[in-house]
C-alpha cells in the first residue's frame, strides 16, 4: 500500500469482528425453537463467512498487503447480501424493525467501509501497475519503434518477438516470397 491504514478503519473492523464473534452463538441459541434447523444453519454460515472476510480484511490491512482489496470486495458482497436477505425475509412488525436497524446501523456502514478500502487499495495497485508498464518518454516524442511495432503488427512489447495467434505462427513477407507457387 502506498499509505498507512487509518487506525480508525482497523479499530472499526476489529470491533465488528468481536461483535460477530459474540453475535453468532446468541443468534444460534435464540433461533432454536423459532425456525427450522437448516435456516438457522444457513444464517450462522453466512455470519461465519462475514467474520472470516472481515478478519481477513483487518489482517491484510494491518500488514499493508495489497491483497486486502480482494478480501474487502468479498466482505462487501457478503454484507450487502446479508442486509438484502434480512430485509426481504423479515416479517412485519418487530422483525422488520430489527432487520432495518441491523442493515442501517451495522451491515451497510461496514460494507461502505470495506468498499472504500477495496477501491482505494485496488485503484492504487492498478495505477502503479499501469505506470510501471508504460515507457518513459517525452510527451511530444514519437513512440519507440518496438512499441509501435507491438501496437500495429502484433508483436509482444516485452520481448519484441512476433506473437503466435490461434496456434498459427505469424508469417512475414520474406517467408511468403520464398514459398513455392502452387501448381
């Protein structure tokens, strides 16, 4: 990463992880007699996946590892999916109020936080790769001959060798002239 992670981001992710560790057994115990076992197991598995994703984001962010963008993207998908399914499957009254409160106060802010991390880190990584690949030259200078050949003739700019397309070796005008004419 190009800049150190903000301490508030790490603290928010750690608090969310601690909250999920406490929430998973509570949810398992509270839903024991109210819903079928497979439904409870599905919600617990989703919460464990969210916990794994948030823990991975916090760990990679702490180590300043660029792979945090992948984990943060996964966490965003899980959190948004959880909020959407909670809102769509909740019944009227108190369950709908609880699902809305959880979505607005917990899941959506965490998804926004992870989304910000993914965009900042992912964009910086992409930009660094683009800058490393592009040749350094004056703005009004002609492109390098190797790069011009690569862009127009199908030559690899890294090796300056003709590339093979669809398993066929490229032919040059010289090899075409030396080929015998069909009879």
